[in-house]
C-alpha cells in the first residue's frame, strides 16, 4: 500500500463536482506530478491533502493514518505555493525559523536546522536580508527552505515556478530534482506544464474532467497515452 493514499475522494463545491471518486497511491520517496489544464482540480486535491479543504467523501491516508478530521497543523505536511507568501518584515532566517518557533522548537535546534537548509538551498549569504531585497528565484528558494526545515512526511508544491521567467524556471526545475534525489522526500507537485511534469516526476497523474485520465511513468505517458486527451495534452507544449 502507498505511503500517501487518495482513497475514492470526491469533492464538490455546491452543485459543481470537481473530483469524482479519485484514487491515487504515492509510494514513499516518490515524485508524483499532478498535471492537467487550469480548473481541473489540482490545487483542490493538494489543499485536501494539506487539510486546508475538507473532502466531500472518501479519505486521505498518510503512512497508514486516516487524515479525516486531522487539522492541517497536525499533518506533517509542508506546502509551497506559487505566491511565496514570505513575511515582509522578517529577514530570511526568521522567515525560515518561524514555523519551527510556532511548534516550540528550541532556539539552538532551530539554528541548526536553518543552517542545514540554507546550506542545501545555497541561501546562506541571504539569511539577514528581507524578502523585498531578493530576486524571484531567491524568494522561491526561501519559501522552499521554510517548508523543508520542518522535515515533512510529504512535500506539496502548487505551481511553484509559474511566476518565474523561463530561464530561471529551468534552473529551479533542475534544483528541485536534485533536492529530491538528495533528500528522498515524498513529493506531490502540481503543474499545468507538460515539460515540467515529464522532466521532474517519477510518475505522472494526468487529470481532466474530474478524473485521473492516466497514471504512469513519464515514458509510459509519453509513449502510450491512454486516450486522446492524454495524447493531446502531453504531446503539445502549452
Ligand atoms: P486547478 O488548480 O487545476 O487549476 P482548482 O483546484 O483551483 O483547479 O479548481 C477546480 C475547480 O473548482 C474550478 O472550477 C474552480 O473554480 C472550483 N473551485 C475551487 N475552489 C473553489 C471554492 N472554494 N469554491 C467554489 N469553487 C471552487
Ligand atoms: Mg491551481
């Protein structure tokens, strides 16, 4: 059984059903990319995994534990969004440290954790700067640092690179991939960019019309699309 299990999850907003009985299993250490056109329910699914949005029916199970009724703060999950949402008045170090402080981690331990994450993301020289003094790529790195420092069971990314210019997007893609290879954290990563999905993932779930159209390795999806939608969506760049 998967480390993270989306078990027959249905999600409706009023009369609009966004996801129908969705089943996805993610193995520990896997890099799963959810891909699909805008509005197909990718963010909604991530928000349900994080506990920011309740499921209408079904269950989300992490490491054998049902998440029904478990508050976001009690799920060991970190999320990185497209908008960086850094605290503008705190410097980089404080931004990274804040979540740990909230969880009562002692100062000495916090400093060690910040140091190792800053090292990993190559932002040591930026720790005293304010977010306003950083480039888009640096800010995104800090946002990742803030998520990573909590050593999450599952790392969720919602289109983290879509605000960056093309060159930086390619660089960050390489870095995220390296980071995953180094840490082996379980990742669920949302994008509407096919190339990003194909280059980053160990497996891809292609979503459309409230259903997972195909779940497979990049090679399987690219070489053997399950239907016309997958062939069209994955075959042509956005
Ligand atoms: P994606 O991330 O794939 O672009 P979303 O998960 O954001 O798609 O949205 C899926 C659908 O659910 C869209 O039609 C969107 O308008 C709708 N939706 C998302 N959140 C809400 C909400 N809080 N209330 C009503 N409708 C919502
Ligand atoms: Mg979205």
